[in-house]
């Protein structure tokens, strides 16, 4: 299965190893990165986001796919890019080296050569070994990784672009509950070793996503202070080494797992780390600010973790909220951004970059008109249509800011209905018919937002999307014209 190794002579192999060693020496681990996801009904234009990244001093960005417009906007920005391959593409890339070559040609080579995009990593899959996937990607991830690596070498990117697999932290665990007991999960131990060996051979990093929030969310008895970085938790004592926060302990469990299997020096990237701001009682501005600032200060200190001194290479999750993400994991899923969907900073955050202290908002954001859809004052809450309308609206739009412990938990029953109506109305670009709801809805120019609860106004869709109807009619016109000419 190791196509590339089979085809490589001893000398070129040694050279590749030497080169990757050299590169790892000259490639400084710079600054903080951000995850840029695009599962939104109204995403900001890519150019706007790239400007935001630059003005906030992000030097690296991690993408979940290879969207053409996104990558184009990153051209010449100098920002280092980790471009992602979604899990649903793993099977085809695993079974065909031609498919992998096409993927690299279209989604890496084109952008590097014609547009100077600084692509540094290809992330093969996204948390493919999550236990909730029932092993669906166990057989395809490693072969896809191998095929992409071979394709990168073949295209001449072997030195500049490294492969990696962003993994969930549940690929390892500790039998003792202490970092020193760390090893790879027993059901995938052999597979993990093969992957780690492969990454190590090509000078590629191990990428892991670490989420203290999820630990707190899924275990009510989790010690809250241990999620944060203020040193207020009762430390975990690992043979004399004290762990005051979950990040360090989790990170070092991985270091121990790698060390135990002979890869103690493998570079580690924190692919995702962050805290959501809504949709759960522990997902709020206070905790998110505390966690993200605590993490930033922790890594800016340059101390590293007890087992791994030095800089930490990390990508915050996430840059912007995404209102189309699946809420299977929980309602918080749509609120990971340090910025709202329209590019407004949610809280103070010092990233240690040029703009110390305050995040810089997105520029020139184009909003729809200042109007909202609400429940008619004359409508009767007992009307059986109310419940049906709310379910319909929430099913197709976003009501994750409603409910216990959320930003809109202060709304009364009528406020709840209005929130749902408005969300649907905005998601549908304020179309008149999106505020009907069996004659229960009405449009208002008075902002219904109260306190922490924001009734959003959507932004204009990026040009490429909103010009499609115009483009179509032009096409139809052209067809009619050419028919006329023929006649
Ligand atoms: C390039 O990436 C995009 C987005 O992930 C994907 O849809 C497309 O199929 C890829 N191209 C090839 C040739 O695989
Ligand atoms: C995994 O298996 C469980 C139980 O059999 C099932 O409910 C779930 O839908 C499966 N998930 C996937 C992603 O296949
Ligand atoms: C508002 O909606 C939320 C979520 O559906 C619900 O939990 C809450 O009880 C509602 N509040 C009122 C006052 O109806």
C-alpha cells in the first residue's frame, strides 16, 4: 500500500528525510491560527473574512474543504493554509490514486501556482475515528492519507505541503486516569501506530482537537475550574507533576501515548480548541472569554506543557458562527465563533498580535433592511397554528438561542414565537412570504432585541450566490437571441 515508498530509491528517501528535517528547522511555529467553517446560511464574502483574519493577526487558517472562492481569497495573503478533505470523500480517495492526484491537482496545485496560496497542510478527513461514526472511516482514512501523500510528492509539493489527520482526543486514553498512562485506544491501536509511523516518516505532524467544554457538557460532575487556565482547580498529581488544567493533561496524555510507541518527538498541532457562547448553560460569553483568553495567555507564555516545553501550535475553534451546523451534538454547535456570523467580536480577546486586547470587526458588511418578523400583537397564543409554525420555523432556521441558559432565555412565550418567526424570515432573505405563518406573523421596523437576546438581521449573500438568477436569465436571453438568429 505504501506506493510512494516502493517507488522511492534509497537516496531520494534519505534526501526527503533530510529535507523534511531541514524544513522543520527553518519553519518557525508562528502565531495563532483559526478554523474557518462555512456551514452558514449567510456566510460573509471570503475577501471580507481574509481581511478580518489579517487585521486580527491570524497567521494560519484551517479549512474543512477546498472551496474554490475561499482558497482564491487567501491567495497572496501570506496566511498559511491547512486545507481539509471531508470524510465523505475518503472512500473514493482511498480506492483510487488517480482521484487523489486529481484532488491535489485541482485543490492544491492550481492555488499554489496560479494564485500564490500558502498551502502548508492537507487535513485528510475530520475526526474520522470518532466513536459516534461507528467505524465508518476506519478502513478508508489511512489509504486516503497514503494516496494524497503520493499525489503531493508526484505534483512536486512533497516538501512544502504536509499531510495530517485531525483527530478527536478520544483516539487515546489513559488507563490510570493520569497523563503518564496515555496510550492509543485499544480498538484502533494498530491503525493509529501505522498512521503515526507514516506521518513521522514524512515529517508530518499529529493533529488533535481538544475540548474541555465537551467534557463539562457531557459530565455534570466535571470540575468546572479544571476546564479553565486560572490555576484554581485541585491539581491532578502525576508522579510529582501537577496538572492544573485539562488542556495540559489531555495534551500530555497524547505525548505519553506517542512516547510509549516510539514517537516522543512528533510535532503536535492543536487542530481545534475553543468554547461556544450560546445554546447551553455553560456556553456563554463569560466562560468563552475566560477559556479562550486563558488558553491564549497560556500559549503566549511560551512555556508549553509539563511534557512538552515550548510553543504550542494551535487553531482556535472557531472564527465565525455557523447557523447550518448539525445540532446533533448539542445546540451550542452553532455558536463556537469568537465573532458572530456577521463578523462582530463577541468579547475582548488578546491574541498577542498587533491589535492587542480587542478583536477587529469585519469591514463593509452589507446588511438586509432594518426589519424583523414578529408574532402579531393580536394573535392568540392558544391558536393551534402557533406551535406548528414555530416548529416549522425552527426546523428550517435557527432557534438554538432559545431555551434554558441561553442568550434568549429571558423571552416570554410571545417573544419565543417572534424569535422563531424572525429567524425563519431572515434566513429566507426577508421574503414577504417568509413572514406569513398562517397570518400570525407581521413585519416590524422596531428592533425586538432585548438584553442579551439579539434578533438578527441577515447579511446580503455574497455576489457569486446572489447573481445566479441574473446569470440564468442572461443565459436564457442568449439562447433566445441565438434561436432568433438561426430563424
Ligand atoms: C476539490 O475540493 C472540492 C471541495 O472540497 C471538492 O468538491 C472537489 O471534488 C475537489 N476536486 C477534486 C478533483 O477532487
Ligand atoms: C451508529 O450506530 C448507532 C447504534 O447502532 C446508530 O444509532 C447511529 O445512527 C450510527 N451512526 C452512524 C453515523 O452510522
Ligand atoms: C421558550 O422556548 C424555549 C425553547 O423552546 C422553552 O424552553 C421555554 O420554556 C419557552 N419559554 C416560554 C416562556 O414559553
